[in-house]
C-alpha cells in the first residue's frame, strides 16, 4: 500500500512545512498551571486545563508514589481478567458519589471513552441527535456505531424538538448528546429543557462533562448541580480525568444497571489494559482535595468573571462564553488569529489560537482557559497586553501585515 493513498496524506505533506512554523508542539519545561516555561521563558499560561491549579501538589504526588510503590507502573492486564485493583473501585465509587449517581466506570482515555461508549450504546437501527458543536470524540463514536446522526443548531431547543418530533418514531432508540460546558465557546447546555424533551420523546440523554466537572456547580459537581437537577435525570454522564482531576482517562457515570452492562460488554474497556495505578491515584486524590476545598471553585469562578468583564470592556467579541472558565476572543480569520497569538507570546503570554478547520474560518479565535491559580496580576497583565495589541492592530492598513 502506498502512503499517498492514505486519505489526506498527500495534502498534509504539501502543507507540513507551513504547519511546522505555527505555534504548535512547543515544549513545556515544567508543571502546566497559571505559568508555564517554554525555552527558559516564564509565560502567563492560558492554554492548560489545569482548572483548579492542583497539578503537581505534594498530596497528589505522594498518592501517586504510594500507588507506584504498591502496584508498579501498570496493572498489566484487562480489568475483567487480572488487571483490577482496589484503587479502580475506590475511584469509581468516589466519582459516582461526587456526582450523585449509582455507579461509574473509568477508562484509560478521555477521547476513547466517548468513542467506545457511544459505539456500544447505539446501532444502525438508532438515531443520535447531537448539538452542532459537540467534540470530535462524540462524532467518531457515532460513526463507529453506524447509527443515523442529525445535528441540531447549537443550544437551539426548538430545533432539537423539531428533529425529535419528525424522526423519533422512525427509529428504535434515540440518543441526544450535548456538552455540559462547550470546549470552544464556553457556554453551557440547557439542561432543564433537555430533560423535558428527552422525557417527552422517550429518548436517552448523554452529557459530556469534560469541561464542566470540577468547574461549575456546587463544589464543582458539574452541570446537574449547576441547574439543581437530580443527576439521575441524565442517563449517561461522561467526564474527563485529565482536566480538573489532573490525571488521564475518562469515565461514564449513571445507573447501576447501565454501568454493569458496560463493565462486561464495552469492547474498548474489556479488551484494553486497565487504568494505570498512578493515574487512578492522581484522580482520586484530586477529587478528595476538591471535596475538601470548595473555595477552589469559587476562586476559579471569580477569575473567569473578572477576566470576561475586562475583555468585554475592551470591546472585543467574547462569543457565547458565560459562567464557565473557557473564554474565547473571536478574531475571525485564521491568519490574524495566529498573528495575535504570536504577539501575545512575544509579551510572555501563552494563549493558543484556534483556527480552521477546528472552527469556521469566520470564527477563528484565541481561547483562554481560566484557572484558580491565576492571580489578579496575571489577569491584569494579560488584559493590558491585549489592549496594546489591539492598538497596534488599528494602525495596520491591510491583512498583509498578519504574517
């Protein structure tokens, strides 16, 4: 087989030289938090989802070392056979209790958790209706399943109902999938209306909480807590362990019967090595700290509110961001977004550009992840830098300057 026959390979080869000049794959030389070190330069950092600033804490590192000393670096097998350790069970129960559901199943990858689970839950006789802005992992899971996919306009509950009303009776099962906090725009799903619709049309509801667990709701308990909705009203709650929980992997939480089914039938779980002891320990200890320190969530919220208010005062477009730690600065052109990011980098601010095809060309942006670790000085210095770059931009006469 020729490499040139691989879809996209030839086009990639033509553009790679250009890509290699872009601000991607820069090497971080330390712990990624509110500050980051690149090539010996200390930067204010907004491109890390260490939302609560816990990564690297001595308590977490100690728990990891304890797990490492007891179990080694790997469980060396599928959990179904001989790879099960007590840490797995403790972590799953802790997550379930934290959210307020019966059970939970952790997996080794966040992206693969969505792919595996959706691929298992629906089939060619089913329909998946998902928000237009859901994560790539959700789309890949739907494609794997063979189910029919229809996207509804972002957060448009009227459009969702139109689709459900028209197609519900034509399919065996219908699964509605949304995100708790949308990773590109920083807005929240409309959970109360989603629950009403899923009941009305006898659909299943799945929420991807990768960016909402540990960031919103009482004590960081996520989207159901934020809306004061019983977590049992959502059939499938997915979350990532790599963000607020400072580890790697993902989880599916929900009713006991569903999780038991997945535990024995989910191919991406059954035929995969179990989560490493170190990752399980890091997530468990992180969650324990979050439970004991609700002020972390308050600090994160205050930082996000302050930064969003200051950005808006500059007259820039912050899109849909509201009540979350994800704040985009919409620029509108990929080339210009790259230029803006480089200008920030020159001022020792690490905030990555999001460009086409990750978003529409007209929606290219700089995305800021807020953390509880950011200081007021960090935020004010960044706002001042953005103000200076905007002033510089005004003096430019054409887009030819953005190179």
